[in-house]
């Protein structure tokens, strides 16, 4: 799936390696007035027995004009050669009041990938 705020995303046949880059285009419609909103990704791979394993994630890198990328991600040796997916999300409306932090978040999509 993909949220309508994601205008462009990698094709299902895309590959990702530690030396590659994948780009997304986000239209800023979820948090248009929040200059501190943060697009994040999490990488997952599927083992031979069907288990799903998270490799963690990080914020996407902004390239300007709504273009964001995953650049040189850390990929587990166990994931190389396997299929998996990227989970894209946004964190926004972060507030700190009296030492208490709150934030909103939304999932923006799951994208099939193959790790090299």
C-alpha cells in the first residue's frame, strides 16, 4: 500500500544495497505547517522459513523539493539476496510540555524490495 501523500516510490522490482540509493516523493500534505516533521524508514527482510526480521531504520535524507532518499543503508549480511520491504512513516506535531513529550505518527506505505 501507499498513502496518497507519497507521489513517487521505488518499483516493486527495485533492489537495495549498502552502496545504492532509493528515492521517494512526498507532497507534505500530512503535516504542511510542521517544519520539524520527519520522514522515517524501517527495513525488513524475509528469511527462508518465512520469518520477518527488522534491520532498523533512520530518517530519510531530504534532497529538496519534496524528494527524499534512503542512502547507503546498513543491510544485514543475512538479508543479502533475500526479499523484503521498506516501511515508510512520518512523525510530526512533536510537543514537549512539562517534561512530557507527545507526537503524532502515520504509516505512509510498504514497498517491496530485494536486498543485494
